[in-house]
C-alpha cells in the first residue's frame, strides 16, 4: 500500500503534467498566430522568413496537439499522450544540441540552444516520471 508521501508525489507529477500541457497549448497558439515574433523572441532570427515561419507553425501544431491530447485524455489515453510527449521532448533536446553546430550557415545562438535543451530535458524528465508512475501504479 502506498504511503502518504508516495501519493503526494504522484499528485504533484500529475499536476505538473497538466501545467506542462497547458503551456504546450499556450506556446503553440502563440507560435501559430505570430510565428515571426515567436522566432525572434526565441532567438531564431529576425525579419521575414517564410521557411522559418512555416517550421514554427509546424512546431506550434505539434505542441497544440500534444497539450490538448493530454488535457482531453483520460486514463490510458492520457498515459499514451505522456509517452508521446517524452519521445518528442527527447528528440527536441537532441535537435537543440545539434543545432548549435552550423553547416554552412549561422548557428543557433548558444543561449537559445542551451535554453531549448534545458526546457526539452526538463519536459522529458517530467514526462518520464509520469510514465514511470503510470507503469508502477
């Protein structure tokens, strides 16, 4: 039988996952509606860039889907969305680290690559805690 501390830890993980999902939806909506401004704030360049704006909107759509799926899901469906989020966030962390090296063009600023990596790794850790909690009960 789980003691009170274990129950509180589980509740905390669930509450943090809900906050993460809400943040995904909010960031996704902002990025979809204002991709240029979002890219500028995140250190990904200035000025008009149709390709960057398209990639930002693709990122935004994915974040909205992951966040909304988690928030709307119940039970096993919510667990599945958490697992998808872990996979996506882990790949985001790798992509952030790899983007620091430029191939013939400008590299992503160090502060932006570090920030993206930290956020992605934090989300991966939180998602992994949720998945572990779901698997162990």
